């Protein structure tokens, strides 16, 4: 089922709770801030981006930190406005991004962002001085930086990947939905990457436009440039409505959209995606959810996801997560059992259907299903 426009503007309750932790860490009550944002004391339903933005501003005012206590030092009131003024009159996105990263390094000290440019990708890598931060801390940094970047050039900059140095959070599916790009956890460093060609885009924003932008912040950062519109969203919704084993091939999908295959491929590229990447992302989320339920074996899950052989599914899952399906399921069992018996030496029981089917961990080419085309 596809999301409506209003649903795409909603923020999950888990993100509300993570933001409120900035108050809890300082021993401050959450009720006044929630009331100021027009929210109930217990948020268990999605909230509008506008309400979340009001809450964000109220929290920032209460702790005097626009980065919500997530950095090495507070990002004092007014810092975001000064950041925007500092980069407003740069010539290109590359110049603006480099200046923004230097400015943020002065404001919060840690983490520090670095722009790394290759022939194909521009990567913003975050360097931590100490242990990994929470996923919410990195996500908030990306929201601020990516939102400013998109506004400066007047278009959404599609992300190719989003890496988190920390472990998977409880609401991992929300992170993948929000960014609309392959999201990985437990990586050596946190980073985002996008096509290098966007760095050359010119900056042409006025002081008047900046005032309008700031007046709507931070709600506009949360929804205006989210990965929630366009052709990719249409294809994603169509595929999610069908069992993966019955998905149409690329040419059939192009015809159903009244496009030629070459036009569809070009338009997907313009949105920063590909046919295979969209299907891989949906299969990955379905696979993780199925393994978490634990009611079916890996071979059965592989068949449901459209893989002709379980070994192809194993290779694909390792490409997505760096783990095999069986090891991922055992990790879930470990986490579930840890609070009850943290010192138990015995290995948790794996799903019987997983054992003896785990292929050797060899480096193989990326898995492809039978109908997948280059």
C-alpha cells in the first residue's frame, strides 16, 4: 500500500522519543515541551512534521543546544542561522559543503565531517573522537546537512548510501524509509554518498529566500527533501503490493508506466536509483522482517522473495548486511535472550531449518534472481 501525501509528512513515534532523550539526559521534564508542540504526554502515533519541528525547537531552547546534546559541545541558539548565512553566497555546492563542514566542526567539535571526492561519488564521512554515537545523532547530522544542501540547489540530492558506525537501532525500518537509500550499520565510519556531479551545481539563493527557509525550519528539513515522491516511489509502492516471486520484469514495468525501457532507466538514474537497487531494498526489508519472526526457514524465505536457490539469497543477504541469514537470526536470538540470561554460555537455539543449509562464507559475485537484467 502506498503512502498518501499527508502520511509522508508524518514522523514516527520512535524519533519523537529519541529527541526527548535530550531532556531526559539533563533531568528535565518532557511534558512542557510536548505541550508547547501541541503533542500529548505519551506519543504513540505518528506526528506531523510541523509538530515535530515545534518540539525540536522547544527542546533546543530548553537545553540551549540546536544539536540536542548529540555533539562534543553544544550548538548554541542561533548557530543554525549563522551556518546558513555563512554558506549562502558560495559559488557551488562543493564550496558550500566544505564551508558547512568546517563551520559545524567549530560549532559542535565532534563529530567532524570530511568531504571525500572520487571519480563517481562525493562522500561526507564523519570522524568521531571517541565511541560511536547513537543512530539518532548521526541521522540528525545528516538531516541538517542534507536539508541545507538540497535547499541551496533547489532540488533533492538523491543519496547512494547511508552508513552508520553504530549498531542497528530498534526502529531500523524507519531509518531505511526516511533516507530512501541502502542503509548499513556497524560500519567503520558514518557517511553519506551521492553522485559527484551534484557538487558542481550553482548556488543561487537570496537573503529573502533564506528568511523564508529559516521561517519553516526545521519542519522543512524533515519533509521537503525526503525520499517520498517521484517515479521511484511509484515503483516501490507497486512492488510492495505484490509478492516478490510475482514481480514483473523491467520491460513489463516500463510498459505499465507507459515508458520505454530506456526512458525508465534514465529517469530512475535521475532520481539516484536503479531497478535492481529498488528491488534489493524491498527484498532486504522483507527478509529482515521474516527472519525476525522466526516462523519459517531460510529456504522458504528465499523462495518467497523470488530466489530460485537458497544460496542466491544467502549471497544477497551477505551483500546487504555482511552477515548470513542464519547468523543474523542467531544474533536476534542472542539479543532476545540476553536480558533473561546474560551469562549463559550456551548458544541460543537456531531455527532448525537454518542449520546445515548455511553455505560456506566465500566471496562470490552479487546474487541475481532469474528475471534480473543488467
